[in-house]
């Protein structure tokens, strides 16, 4: 293989995220081995024209093992596979929760890394119908990615970044953080806050339509447009909110937001959140 091409094992290759990862890796020059246990996932993998490999064979000589499996399965999967990996290889998980919670099986000579897609920005200047249709990323719309790796070795970082750029392509930038910082971003910043607000917007829309009786097309039009303005003004300062809007915003904050809401950024609250997500009584350190 040429420089910066690697042997990559994808565990869970037939799952939802595994198929996204695999669909991108087939367009690279990397030697990719696909592993899948479930019958449905194995069928999806072979239907896509990919050859299946057993896990032990796939990880034995892999430079990097991509774990495209649910968080709740990572403890058992790493317990099985990490002992079989070669010294100096990298195990890459796609969510930080289990890694930060210390649930992954580790080895001194196997390097742990985590990466997560940012998804295409709401401010992305999309050019094509395919980019507009790709709201999740990894198909046509460019996105950034966040990565963390427990190594200062530049060759290891190159391996991780090359893999991240491949599995989440097309990627603009890869931002480097610590595992803890990635856990603070995902879930706290983006799931606990941003995704919750997105669901809250939908609940408010349903109230306007079903409780207030506003015609749904009218409610959707004004909400979608004002959401764009709210994000542009709030996050980028594109235009100032009007004085009347600021008063209404204060009323909304007083009525909806708890005064101590920023506690979610504390370490102990992050642990509580992750324990709930991972179905644990508590995060043990």
C-alpha cells in the first residue's frame, strides 16, 4: 500500500453507522475488512457487495479497528477484541461516552481514540441538491469532525485523522480535543442542549397547531424562517434582535429556562448524564 493507506477493520459493518462508514471506505485505497454478527447486518453487507471477515482475522493485522457498534455493546466488544489486536494498533470508537466512563477494555500497547462527526453546519453554503438533502453528513455535504487520541505520536494522529476523514467524508476540518472535552461536547452541548431545543421547537409547533388552532402550513413557515433568523442572530450576530423581540425573549427565558441550567456543564452532572445514557447506577472512577 502507498503512504497514508492503512488496514482498517470495521466492527458492526452492517449496522446503521457501520453502513455509513463502510459506504465511504469503499471509495478509498485502504484495505478494509468488514465484520458483522447479526444476520440482518450480514445480509446488508453482502448485498452491498462487501466480503465479510471473522472478527479475529480482521483485527489481527489491522492498523485501526473502527467500532461502529452501540455504546452499550462497547464494553463486551472491546473485552473480546482488544486482546487480539496487534501492538501499536488503534481502536477507534465513534462516541465518547463509554470511553470517558472507563468502560472500554484497554491494553498498554493498544491506543484508544474517539471521533465524532459534527454534521453539516446550519450555515453551510450548500451548492447542490445532494448537499441540501444530506442533513446528517457523510454523503455529499461537507462537515467537520472532532477527534481525541491518547497518543502524542504524530504518526498515530495521522492514522486517526486519515481514517476520520475517510469515514465521515467529505470532511473540511478535524478538530483535536481530549476525550473528556469530547464528552462535554457530546452529549452536553449538542444533545442535552441543542437536540433538546430542536425537540422543544417541534413541541411548540404542535401546540400552535393543535391547541391554538393555527393552520399548520402557516405555523411551519413562520417557525422555520424565524428559527433561521434566531440562529443567525444568536450564534453569529448577523442582525440585532428588535427591542420587542428582546422583551419576548426575556419572558421566554423566565418561563422556560431554570436559573441553574448551566450546572449541566459541571463534571458531576456530566457523570449523571452519561450514567443514564449507559444504563449505569453511576460512573465509577
